[in-house]
């Protein structure tokens, strides 16, 4: 990387990547020279998708955007950000309800690494209600999430949760 180029980390679970994430990552890539979408190896949660699957979704979605890279990390986010020489951590804020948690995390990360700034971006309104948790819940119950997740994610969700035959859905 050029010494003057500015790198941002977009950290998260991305289980799975949604079009809300894609919107925020795209906005970050217009503000920074490079964006690393950093998938947390979270041993505490039982994810739907493995880390390699989640990385593959990100790579497939941003294959035409040379500014965007996918990587996995474990441990403290600020340690990873320092290793990567990041200027900023980018987080999306969808609604006021996100703010308290994000604000607390940003201040704690600043205490741990004052040189790494947290930048909040807001997604397009049409994605302001989209979350990975709801995507998983709706798909598991045979609901339609088209237009809310990238195509590679939609295909894998359809494989994981084949729609139940109509005759078998009601008593
Ligand atoms: O998509 P998520 O689950 O909201 O992302 C949360 C994430 C990965 C940004 C957060 O859990 C995190 O940074 N974890 C790494 C461990 C860490 O640094 N914890 C201290 C945060 S102040």
C-alpha cells in the first residue's frame, strides 16, 4: 500500500452479507483508498455460514471493486486494525437503536487505540431495516429475502433452506 493511502476496516460477523452491508462497504470504498471487510472468527456464536463461506460471499460480491478486500480476524479489532495500518474503522448505523452499542464500542476502541478513528455511515433507507439475523430467520421460515441479499448469498440460503412443499406447510 502507498504510505499516503488511507485504509478502512469494515468489521463484522457478516453471517451472512446483506445488501445493507454492501451499501455501507460501497460508501466506505468511495471515501477511502482501500477497504478491508474483516470477518470476525467468533468462537462464541454458532454461525450459519463458515468464515470461508462468508469471505467467499464478500469476494464474489466485490470482485469488480479493486478497492475492497476480504479478510478474517480474531482477537481485538484494534489490534487487527493496527496490524493492517488502518486509519479508520467503519460501522453502519441503521437507526437510533444501533447507536448506543456502536457508540460504546467506538469509545472503547478509541481508548485502546486513539489513532484509529471510528467512522459511522448510514445506509440507503431501503436497507435501514435489514439485518443478518432477520435474513436468517425469514429464510428458515421459507420467507422471501430476494432484493435484500447479494445473489451468491441468496443461492446458498436457498440450498440450505429448500422451501418446504406447500402440502406439508400447514397441519
Ligand atoms: O457484525 P457485528 O457482530 O455487529 O460485529 C461486531 C464486531 C465484530 C465489530 C465486534 O464484536 C468486534 O469488534 N469484535 C472483536 C473483539 C473486540 O475488539 N472487542 C472489543 C470491542 S470494543
